[in-house]
């Protein structure tokens, strides 16, 4: 039933039905959570061998005693495993601590206080970042933390709206960066096309120290057999004469253990030297034993890819469940659209304009916690109040089904309320 | 033989002897290193159980799945073990990443960009830190990295010269901090007296956001059976009405494995909330599996102290060896003085004024690498060119003996050269 096409006098009946369905939902006293992109215990179990590695007599890698200080670039053996999949040559790829968010934080801090390789310190300047929306809330809050203005730009299925991006960066020298999740973007699953990557890598920018903050968080996180590839941003930027433009970030957090994985940074030789030099004042080096542990567990790139197949086997059915339930009850209603991602951790659900907050509130009262409406926009401000991010990985599949069923009821109820004018 | 009392015509004979001894030293083609305060492999071996921990089926602590994201304060079970020895209540003690230097770096970055709990952001202000000298080179280079002026103050056996410190901080509001290694200071082994700690905790400061950067790196690193205690800076500061003054830092790097240990931060409830809030924008939490691994290995505070006894058994003989050789050949010569530390990682050697650089150069040419002369002063500038830091932990005891023997020859040769006027 296409709800948006109903006449005013046709709405009371479905409204009454949905209120009844919602009361039944509440009566279930659910306690479900679709908020965070956290791996489920079952996914973490896949890497439990790590908990006994590298082994009592195994602490050397090459000539390095991994137990001692030093080695700022991280273990070459681990960088070797990730180099191909991330498209970054080993000498330009650093293996660091347990959080790629922390590496993003560091690069911004060093850009602020020391300046990038080709610019003055950003601190004291009024600077801006472009933020494709909907996007990742933690990217936006990093900007807010340091008083950097977030400028939303539309995100399409093949990446940010490049006409808008090109125009803004060409005319405004205070725009110093853009957040990009180029593959299976959070939350829409968008995959940047080759044309998008090429334009980002080569577009003229008013700021000579403009940076692509290239958060390749889901590089290996396929949900289908179609292992999507994206263009190599480092190569394209170098070819376009902008070798220092991309800062590439990645991590093994959603590959092995979320809190005790390894973060990676990739960039031009100059950017890598810049980060390492700045880090050298403030660390004794990353946890190389954890690097070695990951080498012992993953073994090689092939082992890494085989491991990701196991991850997919656990989470793909959860995504299929959500998509099935959304289609079954929201398909053809005209009050919702959603992404059908080929990878990543999220489904982006657009509900009837002006009802996202209401949906989240209804769900909450029914015991289903959703990411706050607006979280996918800078300052939590979704101008059309319609985007909701669903994160199906953490709950078990029965809970995913129950929660989605409940969310659908809330989406429909909020829509019919709205259409009814109350 | 008291060399400083020799007449000019008495010097040629010892000079010739020492030149001969030095030539013989060079002929040995040594390749020794007394530079860095790194644990020896034998020390690291003491913690090799960690390399198989926490074990495949052991990943929960309390209700927490340590493998997943979150838990910014670190595992309570680990904070419990270190709380007593560090003199910080568990709720005020954070267990963080693998590097206490990184935590110091972070606190300075947040003070610069966000301001401390009781002050404006430091960035853009001309600020200064007091630096007791001789001190730790990495403390000084952190200041240099961020353009903070280092103001040297004399360090005595019971701590910084408090008359000087009190005068400077009372009159100069741009002095925002002081580096303190309160127990077994790097490099002199100085232990701050109760009176010193009390004065630091209570002295009036012109800057209302003045901080004690309290690097308690060697809290448990005794070299004798006399397990020295120092006064509790947090308690004294709180009692004096300055609860937010101390930032307490420590780590397990020189307890378990240097590169894969756990760093700690302690402070007032307000400071702890400040650090955690600022960190929350830029991390997914510390590596809790590594925290759990340390809990499994150390078990409790008693286990920690017993472990440190094993560390002492390995390194104390190396210190005794250095002290024995220094006394044997430099005692009574009048050209050198040295610390006799009861803990920590270093021996501070003061040679004849104006000869430290020459000693380091002579040693280098004989294949013995020493920490650069001046490294224990801000900007590498030892105004009297006399301090040399010896780090005896890393080499084996035979190498320690050989290296010290060689250094002594260089100290004597440089002194007699100097006294001879060439």
C-alpha cells in the first residue's frame, strides 16, 4: 500500500492498525540495540587464536626483538600483508597502535600544531573540512573537538557530489580537507567510482595543503562475492602531481579483535616521514608484539582474505535479514528508502522526511536503541530529519530480525502520524 | 692519584700512560653501547609468559569482553594492581596504551589545543616549563616540538632546588609546568624528599593552571633492598588546595615488555575526566586484551612486587659493576663524581668540567657509544660540559665491565689533556 498516496480519510484505518501493532511491540518488553558498528562475539571468536600468540619463544621478527622499544614504522612483515589490499607500498605504509581513529586524530593534531608538509600550522586559521553526508559521526566530532568547521556535501552512490566538491575547494582556501570513506561508506555503503577518485586526486584546490582524509575502514569488508575494488588514490594523486594529498587510514579492528587490532597509515614518502617524525617525539613506538601476533595469525595476504570470508559468513546473513524485512514491509509504501550495501557495517535508512527523530523515539520507547537521528550529519543536524543508520553486526540474527521488525513498525507509524497531520 | 693537584711538570707522565692505555683500548675494536635505558633481553625474558596470554578462552574481565571496542579508563582489574604502588586511587587511575611518553604528549597537546581544566588553551601563549637538570632528554624534546621554552633549574639529591623553583613560579605566569621524575630520577637517581614534594604541591604559582608533570617512571625499580618511598603528590596537592596540579604518569614498559606494556595516568577526578573526555574524540579505547594479559601475568600487587625483585636480580649487578669500576679507577682522582642510585636505570657521571664532549668522542672512536654529552640538558646544552649518562641495563655484564673500563680511560685521558692545556 503506497501510504503517501492515501487520501486524508483513508489514513485513520492504517493509523489505528499501526498504533495497535506498536502497542504489541511495546508489550514485548524488548531490549535490543542497533546502534554501533561493533563486531559480534561470534566474529571476535574467529580470531581467538590471537589470545595465545605469538607464543613464549616467538618474539623476533627479522632481526627485531619485538618486545623492546623502537620501530616507529611497525613490523615490515605485517605491513607486507596489508600492503596489497590497501594499495600502499610497504615503505609508505605504517603499522601503528590499536585505533585508526587515533591516527586520524594525530594527523589533525600535527597539522594544527606543526602544519602539514606543505603548509603552515592550521591552528589559529579558520579552517573547514568537507563532509559528505550522511557520514560517520566520529569524523564530525573530531572536527568539532578542534573547532574545525564541517561543510556538508551530498554523498551519492558513487561518492561525493564532485561538482559541488570541485567548486568549493577551488574557491575557498580555508577548506583544508575532506572526509572520505571510499569503499562501503558509513552509513550508505557508497563506493567511490574511479571517476570520483580521479577527480578528488586531481582537482585544483585553493588550499595548497588540502588533504583527502581517506578512511578506508572497510577495504576488505565485503558482504557479497563481488569483492569490490576502488581506484588507487595514492597512485592517482601522484600521477596528478598531488602526491601529498591523500592520508590513507585503515585498521584491523573489524578484521581481528576490535579493541586490540592494528591501525595503518599510508601516504606519500613525504607524508610518512612527516608523521613518523612528529610521532617520534611522543612515543616509544607501536606495540610490535601485537604486530607479530597478527603476522602469526594471518600469515599472509591470502590468509587475511580467507579470514574475511569467515567474517562475511557471519555477518552477511544479518544484512540479508534486515534487507528482507525492510523490503517485505516497507517496499512500495513510499515512506522509506534504504541502501543495499555490498560491504561495510551499515544500512542507511531514509524514512519519511521529518520523521527520523520520531522513529528513533518510538523505537526507544519500545526497547530498541537506534543511533540518534541526525548522527550521520555534522552537529547531529539532519536538515531533512530522515536518515537513520542501522548497524546489524552486533546482535545475533534473531535479535536483528526482532529489532528490524520493530523499527519497521515505528517507521510506518511515524509516517502515517505525519501524513495524518498529528 | 689526585690528578687535579698535579703540577704542570707532573702531567706528561700520566698523559703518556693514558694515551698508551687509550691506544690499547682502541686496538680491542670494541663495539659497545651504553646509551639507552632499554631492558636487556634477559629482563624481557622474565615476562615471556605474556606472549601466550590471556589464553584462547579467557577474554572477559568482569562483564567486559576485552576484545571489543570501548572502556576508555582501562581494565579496573589492572588499575587495581598498580593503584597502591603508584599511590593513586583506582577511580583516578587510567590504564591506557603502550607508552607513557604518548600520554605525556597527549596531555600537552590537549592543554595546548583545549586548555587544562582551569585555564585557557596554551597555544598562542608564550609558555615555559621548568626542567630540573640533568634530566630526561625526551621530556625536553617534547617541549621543543611544541615551541615551549625549557627553563633549567638545578636538581639536587632530594629534588629540584626548591628556592629557585618557588621564586620562578611565583613571579612568572607563563611557567605552566615542571618536569619531575620524583623517584630515582633520570639520570641522577635523585629521590624527591617529602619536603620537596610538599613544597611542589603547595607552592603559590602565578599561573593558575600550573602543572606538575610527575613522571613516576621508576616507582618500583629499586636497585637495593631499600624500597624507597616518596610522599604522595596527589594527596599533598589536594590537601594544599591544588588538586588539579599533578599529572601522574607511569608505565609497565620497564616492568614487563618495553614496547608492549601499559601506560598509566593518575590525577584528580577533574583531570581524569578531562583527559578521558578529550581522548574520547580520538580513540576507540586502549588495548584491553593487553590489560587482561598483564592481569593474568602479574595477578596482584604482590605478584607485581615479586616480579620487580626478579628484575632487580638481573640489573643490580650491572650497576654494582659500573660503580665498582668507577670507584676503582676514578676514586680520589678529583676529575669525576658520579651518582650511586638506589633505583632507576641510570648512573650520572660528572667528569672534569669542559671534557664531557671530549670523553664521548674518545669513547666513540674506541667503539663505545655513549649518550651524547649535553643530552641531559634542554637543547643538548650542558653549560659546564661535564655530565654523561651511563645506561648499564641493556648490555650483558661482561660488556658493561668492558665499556666502563673503556669510559674510565677516556675520562682520565680527557682530564689530563685538559689539565695539560691541550
